[in-house]
């Protein structure tokens, strides 16, 4: 899952924006927030969640373990507790490989068009 980074300069993101980044429901993000204390968006007036880049990075790690690797929430919690840095490194490598694959497929399409 490649994170969309078209709004790099923003300090805070709404729950809707974060849900769209990961193609998940807002209710899932609220649930993960309860299950994983490391996901702690700031709450503005009216209980409106404001996610920081750090929150988004932590969501990306949970997403990687639960949605991409198929782990249970308990398994994901345990893995993050044991080796958060290792999980982060693996998720970053997978993201990079996906971007490279997309670039290669794009180049292939261009070459096919030219021939």
C-alpha cells in the first residue's frame, strides 16, 4: 500500500484524509486508535481528530501488519512491542518495491506504445 503524499506540507490531517490514504473506513481508524495507544491523534474542538505525520506512520505500520500480512490485532500488537523498528523497515522496503514496480510497469507500457 503506497501512501499518497501529495499533501506533504500539512501539519494535521483529518480522519477522512487518512482513511482515503489507506483506503479504509473512518470507523476502522477509530477502532485502531483504541487498540493501539501509539495512534493518538490530537482532538480539536468538537472531538475532531487531527492526525500528525507520526500518527500516519504508526497507522501505516498497523495497516502493514493487519491488512497486508493478515495478522490479528493481538499479533500485530505483539510484533510492534517486540520489534517496531524492524516492522517499520520492512514496511518501507515493501513500499519502495511497489513504487519501483509501478515505475517499471509504466516504462513497459511506454515501450509497448513506441513499438
